């Protein structure tokens, strides 16, 4: 309980503190995190920004970089605190700090892999549609039409391609499209379009062959996954058994040995 005599002083102090908070321009939490993220070099932030933009993630590169720094600093600080308190697990946290730092990058790599697989999956249909529409309206108009037919990762990149074609021309826009996608099939597609624009050659059969080869690669990937599944199903029980032994049996054995040594 606060003494009655001290209550006015406390209320006055709270009022002064509230006035100072309203007058002072304190940095917002996101602004503070962005300042931490700017400790990373500009080149790395620029490359990270391109990756985040390609994935359509509403996160600035500064915030993402700040997350990596914080995930590294927290285990280090906690580990040092435990070591100062005489707790051995603090050493584990110090060694685990680099692994914690890798977590955002691993998530980003997984999202990029999923995005590229989605683009690969839609590429055969893209090549077929471009071939069909180009026979009647030319490749410029074909890409304009096809850009409105797709959704997801490939749809977003085709929308950017459609806008760039009006500003920099078909060849350069398709090359930028291939660079953003980062998929070999799209790179081949861009080279084929560039040849058609430079020479006027008929590339309809080439596009059809590219679509067929892409479909065959997808079938081969599915077959490999099917072959690997039985191996994983056979290894998984053994792994779980080893984990069970380490978690339950080994402490029991250690306890029995300690009891025997105590009797001796």
C-alpha cells in the first residue's frame, strides 16, 4: 500500500512522465529494428531485397536482417548468462547461435525452392499457349495475352513482363523475366524468343519440344520421389528407435552404473 502522504507525489511523477513521453519523439519498434538491420552492408541488403520482392513477402530487407541479428544475439546473451550462473547448458547455446542465425535463411531458401518448382510446373503450359497465340498474333501479343492467364508466382512475373515490354521492348523484357525467375527452363525460353526476334525464324516446334522436355523432367522428378519414399520409411523407424534409446534407456543405464559404484 502507498502511504497517503506519498500519493500526490506519485501522481505528479506519473503526470510528468506521461508529458515527457508525449513530447519526446521515441523511435517506433519497427524503426528501431530497421536501424539494427542497416548494420548489414548495402550490397547484401540490396540482394536480400530482390529475393524478398521476388517471393512477394511484405518484409523490408532491413527487418529481415534485423531478425537474423536478433536470433544470433539472443542465444549468445542467454548462454553467457547461464555460464555466469554456473549452468553448463550455456555452452550449448553459444555453439548453437550460428545455427539460430541460419533459420531465416533456411526459411527463405525453402520458399524460393517452392516458388521455382511452381514456375517449373507451369512452364509447359506457358510454352504451349505462347506457341498457339503467336501463330495468329505474333509473340509480343501472345505474351500480352498469356500474362493474364496465369496466377501464382509465374503469373506475378508475367505481369511484370507485360509491363516491361511496353518500356524496354520484347527481347530485353523477356531476358529480365528469365533473370527474375531463376529457372533454367525460362532462361531457355528467353533465348528462343531472342532468336526469333533477331532472325524471324519459326520457333513453334522448338517451343513444343521445350514443353515436352519440361514435362518429362517433371515426370522423372516424381518418379525419383516415389523411389526415395520406401527408403525413408525404412530408415525412419530405426532413427526413432535410436532417439528413444538415447532419451530413455541411456539415463537408466547411467543411473544403474552410478548405484553400483556407490555400493562399491
